[in-house]
């Protein structure tokens, strides 16, 4: 079958290990099912995999991709939950110490067909296109959990979204606005700030700028470059929810004094559960909010999509289609 896969690692030139070609069809497995992929979206996780982060060399060649929407074996329209938990695990899948994502231990979604546990298949609402549904399982599910599960935000609350251009950040803006939150966003780029306003942010600011008021929560995916600003943007008792560190994990100053004196909460968040993915699809179906797609690329031209992400060209999600 056709597939986009990693054949080798390179920290300096990750795309050198990317191959667009043929791989064997998945072999049947008890408790698992196949999904014929119609659309799949690109994540930074895929670039990190090509750098050798989170992917073992002995697992190569590995088909990349965490997210997919397509048809199950009965022809039903579905999307795939990317978190693969241990068969014996019960409860929140994101807390399973043996969990992995598709494309780490199990072949990923950038292919004609993907093999997944039956429990990982979620019905796709007819109101969502395959391209829109393919955006949900990683970036949009991460944003949903950050806002409403780990952040506990509700209509009328205020939230600051740092670095408003990537898949998670744009999802945070759209979902926050749809849920009745007061949404503020930052970006170093004037054009991206303007786009953030277009998709739902109430106010936008340059990175590090002083805000007109303290917010209830900050959604943090950047890390070192924005951490101090995020802490200082919070009201007493507020929360910072962090799901990534794209600018680096090391901090010169963790602002610990401010954290304990103002009784701030620092909450980690990773992906989301199957139930939360189902709730996210229902929210989009009910509100009419939709994933922001930067571009749609045929999977045969996947290298172009990877290059755009590596250069930071996108605003929203890059989607591959079959």
C-alpha cells in the first residue's frame, strides 16, 4: 500500500529520512480493525519523529501520522483516536504509563490503510468533512482537554493563548470563542495576530506585551520564550495549562516566588481520552465551529507539507488527502 514513512533519523535535516513510497498492508490482529484513510493531518510530533525523538531506531521503517479520518470495515465514516493504551488499562488513557501514540510503536496514519484497536474508532458526524475530522485527534483534542478538562474553564472566563499560529493554538482560540470565553492571544507576527482576530480572538498582542487585565488561565505550548509572561498574566489563583515547549524546556527563571505567593496552579495536559474526543466532535457539530485548515495537500506530495511545517509557514492545520 502507499505510505509516508520514516526510514532514518536526522536532528539537523529531518526530511532526509522521509520516504514517500510503498509499505506492506497491515496484517489482521485480534481486537484491532482497519480504517481506509481519506484524510490525515500533520503534527509537530511527525517532525520530531524524523529527528529520532520518541521513536526507536529498531522500530524503523515507521509509517508516520497520528491523526486520520476515513471509513471503517463496514463503510462507516469514522475518525481515529491516536492514543493506544494497554489492553488491560481502564480509565483515562492519557494516564496509562504504557500508552503510546500511533507512529511510535504502531504504524501510523499516513497510508492507504491504518490498523488500530477497535476501541480507538470514533463515529464522525456527517456535518464534518473528512479533512476537518482529521484535524481533531491530536491538536484539537489537546486544546479541548486543556481548556475544559485540565483548565476547567466555563463561559465568561478569560484565557490567554500564547503563540497563536500552530494547530493547538488556533484550536484553543476557536474552541474558546465557541464556548463563550474571553479570548486573548499573542504572536510575534503582525499577520498572524490579524488572523487570530479573524478566527475568534477578542484581542491580540505582541508576544510579551502587557495585558489590559489579568486572565483566569493561560494556555501554554511555547515554554521558555513565553513562560514568565504567562505567569505574570494570571490573576491570583489562576492556572497555567501547559501541553508543549516548542521554544525549549529549560527555564532561566521559573517564577516560583510569584507562583506560590499568588497561589497559581501549573497543570500539565497531554492529548485526551476517547470520551473527550467524542465530546469534541459533538461540540463542533452543535456549535458549527470548525478546524482551521491552512492547506490541503495530496499525500503523494507529503514532503511539501513537512517542509512548510519545518519552516513555520502554516497558520492552522496541514492536511493530507487520499
